[in-house]
C-alpha cells in the first residue's frame, strides 16, 4: 500500500494500480586472497507490460508495506536472466575500476619509493665524484714530488671508494627492482576478483493505494 509511505518515493506514483514481477539477489565480490568481500543487494522489477523500473524504484518498491498472497502461476526462471547478467557485468566493471584505481595509487607509491632509494644511493657516488674533482685540483697546486705522490695515493683511495659505491648502486638498483616487482605482484594478487551470485527470491507485485 503506497499511502502508508506518507508521500515518500514519488517515483513509484506512476506505477500505482499496476502489477508486475520482481527478483532479488546478492552480488558478492571477493578479493585480497579471500580476506575482503563486498556484498550488494540488487532488486530488479518490471511491470506486466514489460516496463522496467529503475534500480532505485525497485529498491523503493521493497519498502512499501505489503500483504503476502499465494502465487497462482509460476514465474519463468529466464524472465530476468539477461537483465540480471547486465547488472552483474556493470557492477563488476565498476568494482574493477575502483580496484584499478587502487592499483594505480599503489604503483605510484612504489615508483616514488624506488626512485627515492636510487637517488639516495646515487647521491653518495656524486658526492665522492665531487671530492675526487676537488682533490685533483688541489693536488696540482702541490710543490714537492713527495706531496704529489702522497696526494695520488689518497686520490686512488677516493676513486676506489667511489667505484665501490657505484658497484653498490648497481647492485642495489637490481635489488630495488626485484623488490618493486615483488610488491607489485603482491598488490596484483590481492586485487584478483571473484564474483558470487546468490538468488534470494522472485515474486509478483501489485502497487495499490
């Protein structure tokens, strides 16, 4: 009885006095290796002349106080099959788009983390390069041969230190890339989506004052 809603759900007014069929089912999406799920209740409704109600109006129809009566004729199983499939596909596409957005955000975080690690390692190499350039410049100003020989020895130490830092950079760069791949695989695995459909009920309806 629509009047018992006291004017709520104005969208149902045009269906006053009409009858039809509705079906209710749950769509459950499972991801994060089964640890996370998202369930949505969906109601599909249409009139006897085939006019489809919006999903919002179908939801509202379920809120109308009702009287239960026995069903005289069986409702064909295939009546809502195509429409149900369409709604499931649209809902899944929306859920996948949300997960894709999450994946993009996580990938950006991962890129920034890897870039920061590489920059920090390269900064050490650049700092040693600068020290070597300064040392060479100062060594050229030295007067005695003994001082120049000592300076060259110190320079070789700095160059070996720089070469070690560069080798560490390349080694660490590979380790960072491997860690980046591992984390990306971990995020991707979490976002693998499965979908379950649970049929609840199908019924006839008549909207009266």
